[in-house]
C-alpha cells in the first residue's frame, strides 16, 4: 500500500487537485456569466423536477427528504457492494465470493442496473435546484462517514489484536 504515498497516486494530493480545479472552473463559469439567470440557485417552490412542476411546500420538502434518504441508501449500496465486487469477485487472489456463483452474478447485475437507474435520479435532483444538491451532499457526508468509520474502527481493532498477538507470541518464544 506504499503506492498511496507517491505524489501521483496520493489520495490527499488527487483530492486537493480536484478541489482546486473545480474552484477554478466555477470562477471561470461565473466570469463567463453562466450563473446570472439561473434558477438553480433558488430554494423552494416553484420547482420543476423531471418535467413536473411542484408548487406546494409539503410536496417539495417530501421529495427533498426522499432524495436525502435515497442518497444514504445509494452510498450504503455503493460503499458495501462495490468493494465486494472488487475484492471478492474481480480479485484473482480471492478464492471466495461469499455467495454462490449464480447469486454473485445476480448481485453484480442488480448492482449495475441500480447504478444506472440511480444516475437518473441524481442528475434530475442535482440539476433542478441547489437545495437537492445540498441535500445530496449532506447525505453523502453523513453516510460515507458512518460507513467508512466502521471500516476504520475494524482496522484499528485488527491492528491492536495483531500487535497483542505478536507480543504474546514473542513473549512465549522467549520464555
């Protein structure tokens, strides 16, 4: 895993580069006048989402909440299923897919189909209004933090257990 410390393959450097580029692009678009007459920066009703005009607050906030829940579920699916596909299905060193071959193929295809349908919802929401964009970002931050914190905590437990195990073995060997 030392390749993540290389400048070109460092997650910290790549993310920083991405943020710098997005800021420069945003400023460039602003200078070009792209934001002047946009309804994207409005919050609330009226709103047109997927061709449907929404004109009451209850419907607006219900849909906004549903997008929030959708994004949490989307991250759950992506942060759990995609690593399983990479590590258990596609990694030649992995000898166990956890599920049968048939169920593995069904899950892989269900994931692929879900990912395509999900894109429609995400694009429709993000392109409609900044409120949906903010809700999706908030749901992403919450769910990604919770899910990945579980992975990080498990690594700490594994490292602590392995360190204790190694210390115990070396103590036994010296006695």
